[in-house]
C-alpha cells in the first residue's frame, strides 16, 4: 500500500480501478522551421475555428448535464481562443520569429500562463491552467490528433493525471468517473469547480509521478483530507466506506438549511454571501443559497485585452450581475491590480516587492481617468439592483476621502447627464492591512461598512508570503495577532455606525466562525459551496 498526500478539491470518497491519463503530446516540437508564414497563419485560423466549434458543443453539453454556470467555463475558453493579446503574440511569433503554428501557440501559451500564475491572487493563478488548456487544444487541432484518451474510460475508474482540462473532464462519461487525482492543478481551477459541481471526489497537487502500469490497480481517495491510496489495505477501504455513508448523510442534513435565514441559536442574524470573480459565478452563489455577493473581484474585465475596458463594457457586466441577484446585495471591489499582474497596457513599473508596491487604490488615485470610468459604471449599475462599492488596500483616511471625492465627481457627471443611479449607494473599504485595522475607528467616519480581507491581513500582519508553501503553517488567520486586529476592527466599526463583514478563506473556517460570531460580525463572504455548511454551524452557536 502507498499513501500520497495532496490537496482536497472536491469532498467525497471513492475506491476502484485506476485509469492513468497517457502522457500525450511529445514535449519537443520544432519552433523555428516555418518556411511559409502565411501558410502557418492559415493553419492557425483553421485550428482556432475547429477549437471554437468543439468548445461550443461542450458548452451545450455542460448546460444540459451540469448547469449554466459550468457552461460559462467553455464560453470563457472560447474567448481565450480569440483573445487579441494571445492571438497577436502567436501571430507575431509566426511572422517575425518564423515559428511553426504549433511552436508559436506553445510559446505564447507558456508566456501568458506564467504571467497569470505569477499573480498574487489564487483565482487569477488558476486561470493560467485555462490558458494552457486552450493552447493544448489548439496544438491538438494543428496536429490533427487521433483518438482521444478519454475513450479509454470503459469501466468505473479513478482518473489519475498530471492535470485535467475542463474539456477533458466533460468529455469523460460521468457515470464511469469515481474520482480525480492530479499531480498538479489547483483547488480553484475550473476542473476542480466542475468536479465539485458534479459531486465527484477530487484531489489535486499530489506531486505524484504517474505510471501507466497502475492501470487497473485498485486505488482509493478521500477528497476531504487529500489522501490517495495506491493498492489500499482492507481496513482503509472499510473506513472509507463508513466515511462515504457519513458524507452522504451530512450532505442530506445540509439541505434542511436551504431557504432559511442564517441565525445563531439565540436569534442573531448573520448574512452569508459568496465571493465571485465574474458575473457567470453568480449561478454558483444562487445554487448554494447565498444571500448576496460579498466580494465581486472586478479585475477580470481588465485582463486578457489590448486596452482598457470602456464604461459601457464595465456597466454591462455589473448590471448583469446585479439583475441576476434579484435584489440581493452585490458588493463590487474596485480595481485591485498591481505590478505583479502584468497587464501591458497599464504600463506599470517593475517592482522587487509588488505586494507592497503600486497596486489597487494606489493606482486608482494616481490614474483617476481609469478610476472614474469604473466608478461611473458601478454607479449606473446601482440603478438595477442593490449595489455597493468598496475600495481595497486602504492604509489612511486620506485615501478614503480622495476615493470618495472621485466617486462624488462620477456621480455629479451622471446627474448632469440625467443618468439614474442609487443616490444612497453604500460605500465601504477592505480592511486588509494592519494600518487600516489599527485606525479603523478613524476610517469608520468615512464609510458605511468594513469588509475584512483575512488573506492579505494575515500576510501583512505576520510577514508571511501566502504564496510560499513552505511558510503555510506560519501564515494562519487563527494567529492571536490577526484575531485581535479583526476584533478591534469589528468593535470600532460598530462604534462608528458601520456594519462589518469578513471575506477570505477564514470566513468559512469552521474553527474560526465561532470566534467571529462572538466578536459580533454582521456578514461572512466565502466560496459559494461552503455557505450551507456555515449556516448549519452558525445555527448551533450563541452570539452572547
């Protein structure tokens, strides 16, 4: 028996024969053998069209079998195939560097994926895998590959792979998938999201070296703990069987909390919201009975393009999200982008320590023309739903006052044009720096609410890079210093007439939720799939 530890990406347990995804394309391809660039460009265009059509079919299959939210994954992939920056880079490599179409696709894909994976945001890091998946499909189309490895799945099996793309995941026969185990990957990847939606146990980032000799060997996995067993002992199988029964019973028990308010045992109400990165994610919030969106990361509209989005493009995205929530709150975080996020048209300076550099509200206040465009779009969307706005990376009252002055400037311009918006739009800030927490009594005078960003607050308080896996044990929100700052912020916020929420991974941590409730938190915003579990836990707690 061999035990491997990875990261649980989708809860549940499974046992059965293993199917190892074949290694696939050879890593070496000729990059500089292009004799006719025009012919390579024609091949590229044909491959792009083929992939777009394939993705269209998968999108419809996802819509029918899984849901509208998951269908949106393939729509995003279609957009990536046609992304202007990516296409221009591929074309340039063919025309100027005389690369083959395959070589140009691989080179450009690697560049763009590396850019995303270097960002200080787990959601955006996971999008790097999407770029690699799309470019892999383009390579396959250019090579006109034959039989897909997914056809090898002929019996119920645990799928083991270096990584899986959303397209591969959906092409597999769901009735024959017992679970997924990947050597790489991320719990935030679209494939992991699909696994959770399809209720398939999954483990990622095991670091395991796969061997096709494992095909047919018995395997077992626990998507909750991240454990994967090769040739498990009978006692392991018996324990997993019992756990599977408990897991099913626990899932059934959560359903009784659907449609109910989130209340403590002594009657205090706490709002449970979902975190999203794009409008398509709202379906996931609603499916999991979220009461609103506590964090809408607005960066996605600025990435993967040649120029700044227009006001109308931003408005359309925000308005769509507000309308789909049907009166539930939508809190939009203004642009949180920085020198670590290599968006070329921003022309940001290179920095040795971008996490402490020119980012978020600092950029917006220095580039008011960018900020005003976004603020006008948010204000316009507020006429179509319960919209609120919050500013990230605040460290001083002067920043808040400057941001509010620009918000009022945007509002005044809309009034002059006769464009409707919510005159009582709620304005808040992210409390994600120790400075903001310590002076939260002062900051409360200028805003309606605080949203405590535990990920960055923990990182900055403890001087621990949250992207450094070797420091993971040090960078925990349960540290006494972090909890004291959270408690101080909640007390100061309430004293100043603000409601206070918490977003970030800690908001859904069952060990920390009792502390937050005792501190008097008003709202928790989390990954949508954790909402019902949090509601159940809160129902057992007493606020006093």
